[in-house]
């Protein structure tokens, strides 16, 4: 781009792609898929992963044009600025270095001139030591009992990533074995029902509470933390906090003020965005307590493998770059506003909710990084469910209603295989049959001619016709382990960054979450004064006043 304030939509590369949409609209995936050379060129392998994007509404020419767009957006420079610790999160004047959280011990990654890798490893070593003490029972609770259960209190990025990883690995045989006799729970919602659910069946004597908050000011987390502190001190006395509560935060002063010993706090840094923090103590501490540090280290290694691939692989073979460019193509040129994340793996049931935050909090923006209003949409509506459950829910719309590009994620080897005598295939083969069938059903559809040949009655033909030409991509993982979960995480994190870099936005701030929080503060104040002093409500519109009055009555 000519200057930093130019918008990507003003470049020749963008205009070229706009014009190219007309060519693509003349194609159908049915025909594109018959070209084996094209399909072969749209398969990428890296470190055990296989990506197949041949069912995207794209030709070899489209890919060339997208690579030109990457050039026009200065993608190479932007990626390199990210890994060099430049303050690319300009509205908060911060580096964006979540990749440093999983870098090998001897790597050098600098923020503000200082290598951050030794600090990262100091915290990792501290977590290793602490989690071994808890797991071995050498650290005991106030009444001398080992702490076998953990409740992690946090919300948003201090919750969704750790929950996703926990859910993904808990049935992996190695992780299952290492977590024997232990429980890990997550308290996120300020709804008191979530507190009740999470302490149900737990004994404060054997429970460790980990308060996870980057800022240590988030209203929901702090109230939940105070609620669990009360639960512990009521049962065990005030001094029990020292043994039963630890914290993860960038704000160690507030941790101490809350009453948690700073020695029992695990730091991270302002160059880690909340939604990118699962590889910091935010995720590593609770997961190490549950599974042991060595399992979690494999997760970090998987993510690191993708970091290196992302940094050093030419764009035409770079998995996060290809995925990011294709998403820009789908959103900005083909006009598809949503994306479905469809893992054929129950263990990945919390993957879509996590990516929803990573993607939608990062890329749902209305202005460029320089503050210019954008004449094009950014971000997409991400949602998803594991297959085959989703097939019995929202796939009808995906097949015959709105066009929604789909990410199909499949696993070659099940974590928990079942082979029943007398069945045609194993349970996992049954699951995966659907994984392989759905993308073709979307791409090819079914024509009225085919239905006629099947003697479908005339009146049903319109209802049974599938237009096809619906894009998807397939990602096949060899197995679901801590390592491959790390790979999957990093692929999606970097894909979101690529999209933001091309759109020319700041994917690393989240001002859009602030206004609602401010308004809630005003409501909170008035609820308090109305309940305690009978003060009349003021300053709200007719609608909010009516609702509040009904609530207070
Ligand atoms: O509500 C948005 C947000 O700021 C997220 O970006 C963040 O992950 C979450 O709140 C929790 O913040 P904290 O870790 O500071 O409690």
C-alpha cells in the first residue's frame, strides 16, 4: 500500500479480486472438483496435519490473486513486526507476542529491547514446581489434606481457551491417566447458579481455587473470587486463603490487595492479549495441576511448531496464511458473513466457543488501524458444534438455506476407540464417514435431473434439490493429543491475525466490550441505592426504567 493510511480496498489487488468474483460466479464446485490437478494443488501437509481446501470456491487463479492481496497488505512485514515485538496493538501501545509463551528455552524474542523468553520460562518453571507439589501432596490444605480438586475462576480469555484445551485432552489416554483422582472445574459466569454448579460436591478442605484475570478488575471474576474466598474461609478460617487460593494475573499489586500471597501468584505480561493467553499461566497452571506439566509442555510444543511454520513458510504453503486469505475471500468478496467450525470430535466441543472469542473479539471492527471508517465488513460470525450433533441441528440451513463456509476438522485415530462385534465399521469409522461425506454433499448438491432419475415425485423435487456449490475446507489431524491441540490452537490464532492484517485493522484491542460494562456500573449503583435507600431510578430511558422497576418490585 502506498501509505499507512491507505485502505486495502483501494489497491489494485483488491479491485482485481472484486472483478474476479464474476468469473467465480460462473463456476460450480461440481466442475472445479473434477480437476484433479487443481485439487492436488489445494492440499497442504505439515507436521502430520493435512489441509484440503479444494472445496473452496476458488481456482488456482484466485489463489494467485489472494497472494497478490497479501503482498498489497504487506503481510510479510506485518507478520515479522508481530514476531519482532513491535507495538502493533497501537491503540493500547503494546506488542503482540503470545508466540513467545511457547517458544523454546533458547529462543530470543524481544519486547521493548528485552528478551522475554527467560521470563516466560521462569514462570513455567514455577508452575512446574508448584503443580508437582500439589499433585504429589507435598503441598496440603489448611487441615493437612492434599488438594485434589481445582476451580479456575475467570471469564472470556481467562476461561475459554483453558476450557477448550481441558475438554480436548481429558479423554486422551495419557492425560486421562495423569489426571486420575483429580478434578478441574471452571467458574466463569457471575450467575450464582454457576457458583452452585461448580462447588457442588466439592469439599473446601481438598479444593484449590485459581483466580485467573489479566487485569484483576473484571467485575464477574472478582465477585466470583470473593464468593469462593467466603466459601473457603467460612469452612476453614481466614488463614486458609494462603493454602487454598492462588492467582494468575498481570496485576500482582491487586492480587496482593485481594489477600493472595504474591509468592502464590503466577505472572504474565501486557504483551499477551486475554484471548491469546491460554499458553500463559492462564492455561498452563490449571492444566498442569490437572494433568502434570509434562503433558502441558507437549501442548506448548505443538503450538510452537505452527509458530515456526507460520513465520518461515512461503505463503502458498503456509497453512494459517492460506486459511486467513480464504476467509477474507469468503467474507469480503463472496459476501458470506458467517463461518461454521465443525469438528468431528466430541473432545473438541469447546473449540468453536473459544475460536468465537479469538475471531470475533479480534476482527469485529468498524475502523482501520489508523482510525478510518471501513467501507467493507471485517470479521465473521463464528459458530459451531461437533459433528454429528450439528447435522441433527443446523445443517439443514447450511445445505439448503444460507451459504456458510464450513471448517470440517477430523481425527484419524480416536482417543477412545470402540469396536463392536457384528457392526460394519468401528464407532469412529461411523463418525468419520460423516466427516468425509458432508463436504461433498455441500459442494455437489443434488440436481432435479438426478432426482427425476430416482423417480422422486414431481412435487417433491424442489424440496429435495440441493443447489450445492457451498464452500468448505477439511483439516485432518493424525490424533487428538496435547501436541495436536496446540497445533490447532496456533493455526486458528494466526489465521485470525492474517485476516486482520489484510483488512488493515487492529485485531488485538477490544474497545467494543467497554460500553456495556460502563452502563452496567450505572445500573449496579442504582440497584444498590434503590434497594438500600429506596432512591428513585433516574437517568434511564422509558424502556430500561420499566424493566428495572419490574425487577425491583
Ligand atoms: O470482556 C472482554 C475481556 O476484556 C476479554 O478480552 C478478556 O479475555 C476478559 O474480558 C477477561 O479479562 P481479565 O482476564 O482481565 O479478567
